[in-house]
């Protein structure tokens, strides 16, 4: 099969990705193999390729927003059959024994494994996954639409839950890439007033088209105090900006696996009056199942930029340069 691997982590200008020929992977015990029909491009892929996240093994195939059709079964599999369309997401395995796994918080498992980091992902023609960590996909979501929902959507949805937005509340979204533009649709559909703050003029236009009440520069002050906020941009300097925009009792959730350093906080201006600051660490499988049902019910539709798999290196370069609006998706070709 054709696959892209992280050859030498570094800036995209240094050519860290290489396309190679590899043997088709074989599913192990409890695993299924899919022929990949779509793979979303996530900023976490960029962090891995550029070295912000240290590779867990050499020659990793990135990609963890995978849609594919099952074409091979490992021994002991029971959930899926040949020909089923399934999704493969970031969370790939947990121990099932630790105190986090036993209390419904498997995303905090110290032995968790992740697709496209601990094991090869979807920038390839085939991928394998433990069937217990795959998702059955709603039929009304086509391949390119479903792919970004498997991380940008699921993790964004967990960030929205962590932000504790009250019904009909005022939500601020800082950064407006793949995850944020999905979360905005969910929040608007549920009756929230959404204010988007992002440096990209094209992203601000998209935010307004998706129903945001306002859209301004990332460091601007929203037109009203916020009940909750989420920072999607991996910029630590936005944390105090977002905290200052919160009303009393508001919550800021930081989404994303990588963040630059957060500046010193002014307690009185940025945390006092019972404001909360929370991080988001991956998601549970229950989050994924819940979100996919909700996305289908609310008709959430990511803005998709389809690209051939053969151009994955150029797509990540475009992502690094903020030249993608919405979500890029790699398709066979």
C-alpha cells in the first residue's frame, strides 16, 4: 500500500513527511482492517509531524479521523462484518483496569494508546484498529463529512461539555479551524449565542455563515460577557484574553493536545469571581457515540476541503500556513 510516514520531525519546510510503499497491515486478535475511504487532517497531525509531539515510534503513519470499509477480520472479532463502514478515532486503547477506566474516565488512562501516534493511522490506503475502539457511522453522514467528526467533532464536543455552557448561554470560541467550526454548529443548534474570535478573515466569514452572532480578531473583546469560552488555537497567550472576557462564574476550556506557554495570570482580572480554567484530554468512547448521534440528529455538516492522499504533505503545509478554511480531508488518489 501507499502510505505517508513521519521521516524526520521538523517544520513543514524541511520535508518531514515521506510517501512510501508498505505491506498491507494484517489485523491482529480483536482487530479489524479497513480500506481507507477518507481521512481528516487534524492539527494534532501537524504537531506530530513538526515535532511538537515527540513520535512514539519511528516512521509513524499520521491520521486519526479515518473512515473506511472493513475488508479483513482478526481472530476473536464480533462487532463488525466484512463490508461494514466504520470510523477510527484518536483514542485507540486503554488498560481497562486503572481507577480512571473503572470510573468512566478512560481518556485519562495512563496507558492509553492513540491512533497515528502509538500506532499507524490513516494517511495510507489501509489501517487496522481494535474493534472495541471503532465507531459505527450514521448512514446519513458521507465519508468526507464523517471524517472530521471523528476527532475535530468528538474532542470539540468534549470541550463544549467541559466549558459548562448553560442553556441559551453566551459562548466564545477562540480560533476557528476544523474543530471550532463543528462546535459552533452544535452550540447554535442548541440555542446558544456564539461569538467567534480568530485572526483569519476567511474563518470569520465562515463563522457568520454558520450562525455566529459576531466574529472578530482573536485578541478582540467580544460584544458581551461570556458564560463560557473554548480556546482551540494552540496559543497560550489567548488564555488570559479569554478569561478576561468571561462573566462571573464562567468557564474556559482549553481544547487541544499542544499549547504554547500561558503567560502569568492576573488573579483579580482573570480568575476572581469564581471563574474556572479547565483543560481537555482526549475523549471517552461514550463521548464519541453521543456526539455522532447528536451530529446526525442536528445535521452538523463540516465545511470540507477534499484533497488527494498523494498531496498529504502539501495539505499539512497549507494547514501550518493557515490556508485551510474548515476541515481538510484526504481521499484516495
